[in-house]
């Protein structure tokens, strides 16, 4: 485990030196690295290119599955809500993070219109009507038909339907 932690720190350090942000992720399976990712937001201008997302995309393509149930994640920082949700979706064995938000927040600030690092998780806990980012629900009866079609086409592979 120590080697994976050191490698995660090394990746994040290299990324910062190359103009990137201080985040990295390693995904292992059976104690072998299957994917590495660094935060590529500054380099690509893609706000979803967080280290965990980059590594998940690599691992799922390499392993040919969306389910990383036999994998472990090593990440430099406690995950943001987007990355945390992505990890829940791929269901790893375990996630090990090296720094907490409280530990790194005095050194790193992310300037966003609708949230700060201090209110990020609380913002997601609010109902959609109460969030800082304006949202509107526009119901259209045809919208639900897409889900009905999906259910019909996936009935045999989706026992909960």
C-alpha cells in the first residue's frame, strides 16, 4: 500500500510541476496498477477531467467493465462529490485518500461560481429548488417514455424492473 500512496503523491507532484492541479488517482487490481490519472482540468479545460474520473475512464476501458468491484483506489485528496458519485457507481473494494479537505484547504482554493470547498457537500445535500445554481424542472410526458423504452428493452437483464 505504501508504494501506491507514494506513487499517487509522485503523480500529483509531477502534474503540478507541469501546470496541472494537485490531484492524482491510482486504481489497482490484485495489487497491480491498472490505471493512473491526474487532474487534467487546467490542461484540457474539461471540468470533469478530475484525477479519479480520468483513472476510472482508463480502468473501465482496459478492464472492459463499468464495475470496478475488485479494484482499490488511492487518491491524493478526499474526493469531491462528482468523483465520489463516480466511485459509488463503479463500486470499488476500497478507497484510500491521503489528505483531507481540512488539511489541504489552506494551500488550495478552487474558485467556482456556485460553491466553495467549504460548502460543496452541503450544496449537493439541498433540494434542487434551494441550490445556489438556478435549476428549473420542465415536465413533459414524453420524457418518461424514454425510460419506459429502456425498461422494455432491458427487461431480462434488469430483474428489478
